[in-house]
C-alpha cells in the first residue's frame, strides 16, 4: 500500500507541475492583448492610452521577460497569491474565485450527487422491470441528449415567465440583502430551484442509462448465471450485480466532481446566476491570464484529487483491486 | 455504527437549529415603491468605484456619486453648469469657472475651488491619469478665491474643453491628496467612495450594485431637484434574453438599457415603454462604422472603399437585424442631434455622399478596372483575385447577422467577401494591429457636445503602430487630422468658421471614404410602468436622455431619476 501511494503521489505531483505550466503558457499563446481590451472603450487621446497601457502593463508585470513572469508566477502561487484579475481590475483572483465558488457549488454539487443517487437507483430498478424499461428508457435518452441551455430556457419561460412561480434571474431577490435571515434564505431557495432542476434533470438521464445497461450486462454475466443455477436467491444476485455495476458509475462521478469548480456556464447564463462558469468564460474571451490560471489551478487540483480518491475508493469497494495489491506485496 | 448514527443525528439537529434561527429573524426587503431596478451597464461583478479609471468603474460611479462641473443634454444640445455655477471664456486663453456655493461632500466637508484645481492638475502629479493631454494645454490652474478657478491655456482647444467639462469628475482633495499613484490608478477605491452626488455607495454583491439616496444632496436646495428612488439597485446581467423576461415581468427590473430583440412585438402586449411609440422606438446614441483597412491592398484604393459604401444596404440591416429599432446612418455618420447636425454640410453631402445603389458600385468598380473574372467575382485592376474578410466579436449577435448581410451585399456587386467571428480579444487585437480587412466598430462614436469627439476618434494619430482607440482604418495622411486640430481651436460659438473647416474635412472624408458609416446604434431604453411612471419619451414632458450606461448619467440618466414618480 505504501509503495502504491508513493508512486501515485509522485505521478500526481508531476502531472500537477505540467498542467499548471500549460495553464500558464496556453492563454499567453492566444492572440489578443488583455490590457488593450480593457482599455478599448476609454475615450481619450491615443498617446494617453499608451501611457495608461504602459502603467497597467507594469502593474501586472506583463512587461517583464517571459521567464521572469513564469518564475514569479510560481513564487506567488506558493504564498497563495494568484495575482490581480484584469477583467475585474483591481480585484485579486483568489477573492473572485472564493466569492463565486459557493454559488456555483451549491447548485452543481447537489445536482450531481442527487442525480447520481437517484439515477443509479432508478436505473437499476428499471433494468429488472421489462415493461417499465420500455417506456422509461426513451425518456432518459431524450433527457440526456437535451442541451442544458434549451431545458433552462424552457423551464425559465414556462415556470418563470408564464406561470410566474419561480424567479428567472439572480441568486436571490434583488429586493433583499445577503444576510442570515429567513427572507434571504427563502429567497435564495426559490432562486435555486430552476437552475438546480435544469442540471438535475439532464444529468439524471445519463446516470440512469449507464446504470441500467450495466445491471443488464452484469445480470447476464457468467457469475450471475452460475449463482442462479446454484439456486441463489435473486435478491443476492442483484446485490452482486449492483456492486459490480456501480464501479464505472463511481469513476464517472469522480470525473464530474473533479471539474465541478468550472461551474455550469450555460445554466449561469440562462438564469443570470452568479458563479464561476461565466467568470472563466469571460476571462478566456478577454485573455485575463490571471483569472484563467486561477480557475484552472482549481480544476487541475480538483481532477487530481478526484482521481486520487477514486484510486482509494476502488481499494475499498472493489475487492479485486485490494487483492491485487496484496499480491504485489508478496 | 453507533458513532455514525450519533453524528448523523448531530448534523440533522444542527441543520434544524440553523433553519430555526434563520426563520426567526426577518430580513429587510427594499420597499418596492422606493426602489428602482435598473440594468444595462453592468456585465461584470462590481469591483471598481474609482472615478479616475472610467474604463473599469461601475456604472454610476461617475454621475451618481462623483459629479462633473457641467452636464450635457443631447436632446436640446445644451451644456449646463452643474457643480459649476457658471463658466466662461474671459479671454481667448483664460477660462473662468465659478463653483456653486455650499456644495457638500457626503462626509460633510464643503467643496471648494481647491478640489477643482486638485482634480484638473492631478495628471501633473501622475502622468498616467487619462486626461493628461488636457493638462498639457494648461499654463496654470489657479483658485483665486474659495469658489473661483482660472484655467489659463497655452493653446486652448475649445471643443475638447467643452467635452471634458462634463467628463471629468471632481474629486475631494482632502481624501485624495495623500493617495499614491497605485492607489489612484490601480486600486478599487472601495472604502473611500465619497462624492457629492445624489447617491451613496451602499453595498454590492456579485450580481448587483446598490446605491442609497444622499439625503443631503446639494441640488435639493440649489436646484429644487430630488431623485425619486430611495435606492437604485443596478443589476448585472449575463444575457439579454434573461433581461427581456425581467422587463416583461416588471417585478425586479424597471428600466433597461439592454439591446433587447423583439421589443416591437412585445411592446404592446406587455405595456413596455420606449422613447418613440412607433419606429424606431429608440433614440440614436452612436454610429456603427464599417472600418476598411486603408493600409492593406486592395482596400488602400479609395474607389474600392467608395464602391463598398454604395453596395451596402443599411436599410435592410436596420429592418432585418434590428426590426426597425435603428435608423440607417447619413452619409457622414453624424448622429441626428443638433450639436452635430449644425456642422453637417448639406452641399458637401450632396456632391460627394453615397447611398445604397449597387449599380453605382458596379460602375465605380468597372471604371476602375476591377473586372469580373470567371466565377463571377472581381479581380484587382492588375488582375489579382481578392477576398475580403469582415470581422465582429463572436457572440455580438446583431453585428454577426449584420456582417452576413454585408457579405451578401458585397458579393452581389462582385466583391468576394466573408463574415468571420473571432472572440473579443482576438477581434480587438486584429483591429488595433491592422491585421484585418473590414470590421464594424462604434466604441467612441457616441453622442456628444461636439462632432470633434467623432473625428478625434476616427482620425487621431497612431502611436507605436497600434490603433488603440479609433483610427482603426489607419488613415496616415495629415490633411484630415490637421483640419480636425484647427476645428478644435475654433470657439464653440463661432459656427461659421467651424462649418468652413468642417466642409473641408467632410469633402476629404467622403472622397477618401476611410470608414463607412452604416447605422445609428440605439440608445436602448425600455421601461416597465408597473411601479414607476413618467418615463422619458418623445410625447412626454420628461425628455431626459434615458441612459444609465457608465459615464453617461450626466447626459440625462440622473435627470430621469428626478422626474419619475411611483404609481399612486
């Protein structure tokens, strides 16, 4: 186990280094000057734009040679400084991410987890009921193929504008303040429903289909047949099938959770919901190097952590992995 | 297992406790009839309230909090004293400004002539302040008494000055004099947002900025004016479509300066107020130009540029893309406001102007030797095939649709053209480095007190080969820029002399056709009358220019807030 972990950790650190370096290089290779776009609407004399441009370039350190910028990037990252955002000038990147992250996570995390749980249960259930399977499967296929954007607009239009049950924009009413009161909490929850639903519904279909297919596959597998011939109760057989079928689903879940910090761009746009997805999108469009780096740093860390936990989780939930590691030792 | 259960119970208990606690305190809800919900000028989470960084400051920083010496009303073309009591040229080189007596900063201190001197000479201390070029024209700026400032110019540029008078916000010296260059030019100013205006900085969140009425605002006593909404909640939007739904609901959006497609269709059923009852619904705010890269063959040929001007059907774009909400531009790109049109030389326009006429476009091209080759597209006079790329930023849907039409228009007269949509930073880099053929832009063609602002934007010099703000067509000759400088140095009231120079500029402009005016982008304005009434409009007594965009509140947005009232 120790050697296994050491090797994993070493690989992860290496990946981290290369991924972060790529994050630094790629935005800078895109054409476009972030400070020019920042100043593009300033009405003044051109020679003055040059002065302001130079001043800002110096304050961002973008006038230094690339290797100096690269090393100072690593230096400041180790003290938790991700720089100043260009599009949100002069707000620090760390603060921007920390402000927006809670809004994003509170939508995406429940949507992913709940759709995963419900989808798995429902999928496993449908796999055994031929009749139900016949009509529920097409629905799932439609759901999983539905673009988030389209469903979002549909929900917002029907439940928001026409029926006027839910609000269509913002994380909480523009009439209340963000403070710990019932007014705020209720308002937040009302605003939470539609964005959550739009993610939950689409993802549900995908998880359910995956689980249904896996269960059918496992129930057809040799070991299930063998158990059946041996006269094992079908409940027991289903239990084993479920245990095997859940493995790929766990991997899928981890992948989803790993990139969760990027938020849900289309959902945010459709519901004018504050979150990190749109910030990252705008940052890329406007070449906000520092914000791009900051967001992707969290993505890289998220993906690596998720993978790491999956490796650990497999040891716990899959006896075969556990045994193979035991074999390695001897 | 017992431990896990106990923990679960604990968590559930905690949650319930939190819920109970939360429910037991009621939060404040802004009184609906005291609150104005506005939007259209905020696309990023609020992060900057620094009036010395107009490119980044949240809409309202200048206008609602920090105020300018003058205001300009584009509807009546009047420049009116605001913080100033009066201002006039007492000689050719000296401008005397008198401040109103008894204006208070929101921290209680009095505004004096020293504050004005401090503000206007700040670029002397920090050269990167954006109005340094104005400062360079000063010989001296002196306060002779607590309310009077004398600006002595070495080389007065009257038109530029008239514009700067309503652009530069006056700063409280006592709060700014000890700030460093970084604090002035690279900090958000949060915690130091003390101005003289009708509103105070109250709070903000990722998707909103909230202003609270300044009950001690000077204009109440001096001008008998009061802003009606106690609070202005300025909403940050992520897409226009959401805002369309919001304005239809009218619950949390009263006034919108978004470009919302479909207004002609929903205006009636949802009772949405616009400036005009019928087409074009919106006032014109700025001119969209098609910039042609004058340094790149074959667009370096003025005949080809003129042919393009004749080939484009702006009328069709206005109808199909904008549903009649914008008007085609006149031949000069002059906005239909008195401040500019008094310098529009009709004879020059008639003699050298253009209008949509593909037959003339074809004839111009034929005569100049752009013959039609096999395949139906034209080649240059020396026989080379060419293709023009037209660019606008990706996602700017109205412009994307427009250049598709323009490409069709050009192909119809035999000019091979294609629409392309790079993302914003890519678009702007192509534009500023001159690495493009044709592009639409309108960034500083805004309505103003003088057409000098338009021409300054279109023709100022390019430094370091980078067109940062205008002159994207890269006009390198001196003739037009020299004339623009001459125009700038003519007094505002000397219309005759001004028109003489304008006639020369406009003739050169139309014969060179460096950039082609297309249509007037609208002063997008939609209001819901559920809560607030008496919105500005053509037929209403309230005729304030209905803008809430950053840096334009002093054109009428603030006035608008003093004239609306809640429904009884």
